[in-house]
C-alpha cells in the first residue's frame, strides 16, 4: 500500500457506502426480541432501517445479497459508558476534552459539544462491532461531573445523535470527598443542589444565587432534577446503593442508573424492586478502595437472575470501549446467561438511554447490523460486515492500514 496523506487516510477510515437495499441471508440471527434466535434467518435492510427479519425473505429487485451462512447476525453493540471521541491521546499532555478542570463549569460540561468524529479510536472501535456509545466527561471537583451524549461510530459529521442524554453524579467516597470529605455532608448538599436546579432561574435572577450550584450548572441540572433526564450515579458500596434507593423513594420523579455497583450483588433483590438499572465492570473482583471490598466476578450474573436491568460496560476510557464484548464474555464465563449478557451490551443500554430503536433486529429498527464469523462474545470472532444506519462501514483503521503497509508479504 502506498503512503497515504492525512486527507486520504481520513477518507479511507471513514467513507461508508451509501444507504442501499441489502438482504443478509441465512445467518444465525440474534434479534434481542421475543422472536429470539432465528437459525438460517434473513435480515432485510432498506435505506437506514431494518425492513424485515425472518426466514426465507425474498430479495427485492436490485437488492445486494450478503451470504451469512455459518455466521452470526446481530444488532450493533452499544458501549456504555465511554470517553471515546473526547481525546486522541489521553496520557501525554495532549488536549483531553474528557477532563474538566476548575469549578466555573462542571455539571454544564457537555460531552456532545466536544465529541470529535475523526479520532482514530473510532474506526478501531467500529471494526470490532461497536456501532454506538454513550460518552461522558469527568470533572474532578464537584458532585456533578457533566452531561453525557449518545454517539454513532460512523466517523461522520453529525455523529452525535442525542445531546443531553444523561447527567453524571458522583456518590460514595468520590461524592463525599467533593462535599467536605464526609457522607454526612454529601446528602444535604445533594438536596440543596437539586433545589437550586429546580428553582432556576428565579433565585438567580433575584440575586439570591444558589446554595451549592452556580447559575451555569443550575441551568444544566434543572431538567434532570425535574425528572426529565437520566442521572448516571457513580456508586460502588451496598450501603451507598441502599441510600440511593431510599432517596429514589422520596424523589420518585428522578431517574437513576447505577454505574460501578461493585457490591450491588449483596442487595440484588432490593435493586430489582427499585427498578434502577446497574452498569457493571465484569472484571472488577478486587477492591481498589473500601467501598469495593465485596467485589466479585459473578456480580452481573447475580443481578441478572434477580431481575435487575444489567448493562455491561468497559472502563470508561477514551480508547477501549470495544472491550465490552470481552467483558460480556467474562460474564457468561461467570454464570450469566448468554442471551442476557449479549442484551446487556446491545438492547439494554439502548433502552435505558432511551434509544429504543437500537440494539434489536425487528422491522422498523435502526439498521445497525453486524455479521460475525463466530460467536461475538468469543475473543477469536470478528465482524465480516458492519452496517450503521444501513450503510456498510469500511473494516479499516489506522492500525490495519499500517499492518498492510509494513507487512513483509505486502504487494
């Protein structure tokens, strides 16, 4: 392969085919719906939607047929929660839009406004079958860390398809450290912050100001404080989770999802009764601090069996959301049902984040479809075709181009 200029490299990495009519034929179709698994099934894509899913679908005139015999056909993977697209190189002193410094803006920090669709980790992620992600910034100083967004891995302008998707809230040790170093101070501070947000703009326009939030952050928190948005709570210990459940009972209009939940398994039935979903790192089995002492590898399996909505999420860095597939495989190895594990990286995060046309294969769903050469939760399996919004994506990344350029047997 000849040397590529930066412009040609960008084109090679992010030039999907136009939307078309495609029939994916005779695969093992994982629908994530009541239809279950369809052996020898077909998926018909027309423009940006799934038109039909079933067996023996006739190919419309002019349709391109993709032979999926012996392969798996699934919805695209939804990685939650990540910082992909917010940093090119996170640890070198280069600009990192995921990291918020100072206290002028914290809750109002908007990940969607900083997302860069040209970051090279995006095609790396896409060719592993991840088609969507939830992204969030990380502010180190206040209890609210910023606003998350939902993004496509298409590598195209306009990849942010939902701004203001969720608000990040720190609880537990991290939250306590940001509100005087004690949980005793945290809860009244949280109550006051939510009151500031609900009373925006009146108290600010009158000159009274907020007890906890400045005017910029109060405006950002307001819809979430009023129950018009999802609050992602970083919390680990069973004790803190139980307090969150009690807080939810007193504030039923608030919508929470737990992120972390190292000890969630200890109170799985209580969490299931509360209706709060839990986002799990399935490799977390050793305590990094005192609130993770109860960590165990079958956390996701226990929660799933109890009826909790489980989302499996890789560590929220800017470069490896694709590892969520391995995390789901680890969950299966530790007792989680395969169907539940796969749903936890596709349909469940899509549902929790309000993108219900994603993560499923049914008529009318968004045509994010992946064809795999084997079980997608096995590390040796890989996509042979990836469609986002009905457009087939190039299976190339900077790494594959470099591999091909320097391979000793290259032409």
